[in-house]
C-alpha cells in the first residue's frame, strides 16, 4: 500500500478518534463526594450520613442512591432535588423546601418532614416507615404505589395528592386537608381520618372506608356510609 492509499484508509479512524476526544473533553463530570453543599451539587452514590446541613442551599441537587441517614436538612432549600433510591433513616427535613423533589423508591424510617414544602413532590413507590409529615404541604404530591406504614400526616395539606394504590395502614391524617386527593386502591387498614373532610376525594370505596377509622367530624363522600365500628378503639 502506498502512502496516499494508507492516508485515505486511515482517515475514518482519525475522524472517529478526534470526535471521541472532543466528546470526552466536553462531557460534564460528576461532582466529587467531597464537594461542599451547593445548588445543583451531585452526590450520586455518596455517603453523607450524620451531617448538619441545616439551612443549606442545595436547590436541584442530585442525591441518587445516596446515604443520608441521620443527616439534618432543617430549613434547607432543596427544590427540584433528585433523591431517588436514597436512604433517609432518622433524617430531618423540618421546614425544608422540597417542592418538586423526587423521592421515587427512596427509603425512610422515623424521619421528620414536619412543616416541609413538598408541593408537587414525587414519592412514587417510596418506602417510608413511621415518618412524620405534620403540617407539611403535599399539595399535588404523587405518593402512588408507596408504602407509608404508620406515617403521620396530621394537619397536612394533601389537596390534589395522588395516593393511588398507596399502602397506608395505621397512618394518621387527622385534620388534614384532602380536597381532590385520589384514594383509589389505597390500603387503609385502621388509617385515621378523624376531623377530615373526605367529601371531595376521589376513588374512595365503602370497602376501604370499612377498614379505616374516623369520628363524628369526618365528612364522607356522597353515597358512602359511616362504618359501625367508628370511632375505632385505641390499640
């Protein structure tokens, strides 16, 4: 092969190599686990347990598959954060801005979201055990398919929330606002709706209601009747 032929045959490989190098140069790198908390920080797959990050600005941060157990995020700004498959055992988000945050398939136990802003948040298929949402704002949040055993939504804002197929045995909604909430297929064994107006929820059926608990201040949707066991005995 002469020099001219060799140059012609090698040209596609040279072009491909140059393109690969260009892509590697321009491809954004993931943030290091040692990076300080900041807006859009990327802590994917990092261990950030037992830290004090109260009042930090981590808007749109990425915490996918991140260990955050025991960490304090009180009054933190985390709107639009991605916390998919994160671990949140005994973490604290009191008063935090988590509007539009994504908690899909995340795991939490005995964590506290009291007073947090979770408007439009995504908690699809999340597994939350004994988690507190007292006075939290979950307007239009998506909790469908999630497991929320013994959670506390006392006085929470739940208008427009999607609870389709959610598992919520012994969970408390006392005093919660639930206008337009979707309860279709939700598992409500001894779930408490004391002093809750359910007249405008969707998807609630008599068989679900018969397993749940309420009191004289619970308002039911048209066509449903008060179960004979109400008010439920304390167990």
